C-alpha cells in the first residue's frame, strides 16, 4: 500500500496535513470578495460626488447593484465551500482563547453583513416599483411601489453597510497586528502562495579550462 505525501479529506480535496494555509479555492473566493466590495463602495462613493441625474451616475448605480448581487452569490458559494470542502487551518497554538473567540465572532459577523447588505439593497431597489438596471440587463418592475417599506430597507441598507465597513476595518487591523506586532503566520494563511525560486545551478558539461 503506497503512502501518499498529501492527505485526502472526506470530500476528496487533497490537502497537506502540515499546511497552515487555507486551500486555494478559499483564497481565491476571499480575494474576489475583497475586489467586489471595493468596487461596491468605490462606485457608490463616486456617485455621491456627481449629479444623480447624469448618465455616469446611473451607470455607477447600476454597477453598484450588479456587484452587490454578485457579492451575495460569491459569499454564498464561500459558505458552501467552507462548510463541505475547505481546508481551514487551526489558530496559532499561542493565541489566547478569548482572542480566538473574538476572531470567530468577527468572521461570522462579516459573513452575515456580506449577505445582509446586498439583500437590503435589492429589497430597497425592488420596492421602488421600477425597472432595475444591472449593467447590460434590466429587471422589470416586480412589485408595486411601497414608499414606507422602501424607506425602511434604505435605512437598513445604509446601517448594514456602515457595520460592514467597521467589521472590515477590525478584520484588516487584526491581520496587520498579527503580521507586524505578533509576527505570526495568521496573515499568510489567506494570501496567495508565491512560487518559490529555484536556485541557479551551474550548467553541466561546460569546460571551464582556459
């Protein structure tokens, strides 16, 4: 019976038992989420600097909504992957239990807000009772206007976005704290792995005699 250098979990995903990094798919989905969130906040902030009646403002709003729906789908995929397939490394052995609990609470809250922000934004848009532009697609009006409920979801969307920004700030701050102060490998667990450079070997068969 041949002993494999890499273990295979119950789902068939091969992982290194000594690996202290997340699996490649988890890392890709994480950074795709970061990109989508950056585009969402950037587009809506840029829209606030120009006239809302302009064509550019309409394009930015359409981009914001489309990225929100895509974020919802990506985060849902992340949760499914993490539940059934992902390799999740353990916390560092010297990390206090309280700190681990805080990190888990922040992570779970991030997932909740990443789902809540697009959901409340979509409800806000649909309750206007108008067609919804999503870049090259247009969703027809699916319900009659409900100004009161639309206002409720508008406030919920803004509040959820604010909470999300705070959680992201705490998440990034904690990662930098681990990297710069504690100098452990927590940050490296979710960064893309760079290919190692092979040492240059002298060419064989070359006569070095003068």
